[in-house]
C-alpha cells in the first residue's frame, strides 16, 4: 500500500467510514450549493407568426449561423437564448430572406420578433 492510500484508509477509519460506504451521493450531500437551480440571465428571443403558418419551414440564422426553425422558438415554447450584445437575425424560407433585423439584447431581457405577414407563406385549403 502506498503512503497516500494508507493515509486515506486511516482517515476513513478515524471518521468511521469504510471505503465501501463512500458514494457519489455522499459527495453531493456534502456540497448543498449544487442542489440550487442555476439562473440563466442570457437574453431570450421568441418568434411570433400569423395563424395557420407552418413555422417549421422558416429557418433562423443568427450572425449567419443556423440555429433552428421558427417552430423551435415560437411564443409559448422554449426561447432562443443568446449572449448579450448586438446580433443579426435572419429568417429564410426556400433560401429567400423573409426578415433580416439587427437586435441589441441585454441580460435578462425577452424579445419577441414578429414575422411580417407579407413574408409568410400561409397554409390554406386549396380550392379545386
């Protein structure tokens, strides 16, 4: 047994613990700050579309990087969280820009971007 292992065994024996009884659960219990929920102060973006719109057909790009579809971040769903600062947000449909907007976001803020009706393909029943 090396010196370090003997020291660890001696410490366990003094504290009344055996090497078999030390678990991850015991370690977490020793650190109660891990049990508190973590607050996320990053700015949040949601997207609003007119009714009867297939939002999954509209792709979102932030600073030219694809982040998902409008359906992924519609109002009343999970927000798109970004770092605070200036961002270029673009909505594309069939490789055509529907909306391009510069936004400035601050920590703790929530913004809803309205997709203009003129740029949205509205789903409707086809008439024969």
